[in-house]
C-alpha cells in the first residue's frame, strides 16, 4: 500500500494575459500550498481495473474523477498491466479554487509512480499531467512557483514567510470555465506578480501582503456577490491581506499570530460552513 497527501493550493497572484487560439488563457500566477490535505492510498489490483473508493456526495468515483484520469493516463503511457484501488479521503472543499481535484490527480501520479514501479522523474510526471489539467503540474511538486503558459510552466520560488492562513468558502461551488468565460480582459485590475516574486525572494511579509492580486476576483464577485461580502467581512477583522484563490469562491487571509487567526476564524464561522485555520507549506 502506498500513501500520499494532497495539499490545497492558494494563489498569491493570478494574472490573465490574453486568450489563446486553443481557448485557454495565457496566465502568470504565483501559487503555494497550505496544510489542508486530502489523503489517498493506492493498492495494486491483479484484474487491471482502476477503482476509485470515495464517500462524498459531489465527488464522482468514475472516469470524471481527475484521479481516475491520472491513473488511466499513467497506465496507458507506461503500458502497465496491473490495476489499482485508489481510496480518497476528501478534506479540501470542492469547486473552491483550491485545486483539490488537481492535487488528488497529482498525488495519483506520484503514488502510482511508486506502486507500479515506474520511477519516472517528477519533471516527467509534471509534463505528462498537463494533458489532463492546467494546475496539476504545479501540484506534482506542491512547492511555491511562478506558473506561466496555461499554468503548467513552472519556475520554483522561495517559500513564503511564515503566516497563519484563514481559509473560508461561501456555501456555493464555482466552475472555472464559467469564470474564464465571463472574463473581460480589458476590465481586469493590475496584478503585481513581479512584486510578489520579489517579496518571496526577499522573505518580506509586508511586501508580500501588499502584492497579492487576482484578476478573476472581480469576475467571480460580479456573478456571486457573497464572495465580495465574505472578503469584506474578512478584511474588517483586521487580517494583513485577503484574496480570493483561483476562480473562487474561496477567500483566504493572512495573519502572523495564532490568537488573531482564531479571532478571524470565529468571526467567519457564522457566515460559512467551510472555515479552516492552516499554515503555509510552501
Ligand atoms: O485545465 P483545466 O481543465 O483545469 O481548465 C478548466 C477550464 O478553465 C478550461 O477549459 C478553460 O475554460 C479555463 N482555463 C482557461 N485558461 C487557463 C486555465 C483554465 O481559460 N489557463
């Protein structure tokens, strides 16, 4: 049996540059990971089948699950005869902007690389994974990175200075294609990815807080006003910075003291079901 953890990601920045001929958006974004983890285990099957064992009302256990797609791609690419039972324990909220599904898929690439004795490099897995989703390449490493292209071209960066992160998701799910579909590039606000990169290199917490930005934030807020309301509530608790992650609807905030994190948590617990206090993993 092989075990893997699949951490959630947050966007420190997300800048949409232009729409490409293949329908994707060229992006420039800095992502990092937090210690909010799904847990996966992998057990070999002699019958060659891929079986996903998951108890969650909104997570499919068939070919629609990204972990299934990852296993199928590995099996075909490396010509593997064995099958696998993948047990998936979800903690990361779904359709949240936290890359839960992508992180599960990345953990599947890493887990099967061991279980099936493939032993390919993380770089090769990262390249392969881009065939089934833009954020999986980042999740293969789970380390702070500047991500370009449609998200799959990585330049690793120093991990952020230590902070407590409060993560809150309104009780709605948001579809990434819906948000990208509603994006008007001319209306997006300026995102300070270079500034954020420098803050990470310098280990400068205050500068990092000032450089957070996401050009999808106003799009999601336009469609789902509860996201703006949540961000305002979080900002009013006195967090050092707050931002929506990915295409949303999750909003996160940074503070430096555990006591402050608990205060923010208590203030938000009344307005959404999913609230977590986590640490940056980076
Ligand atoms: O790659 P992934 O399957 O996660 O992307 C889901 C959808 O999000 C794409 O089909 C596309 O509509 C949108 N997307 C985009 N530009 C990106 C990443 C995703 O337009 N860089």
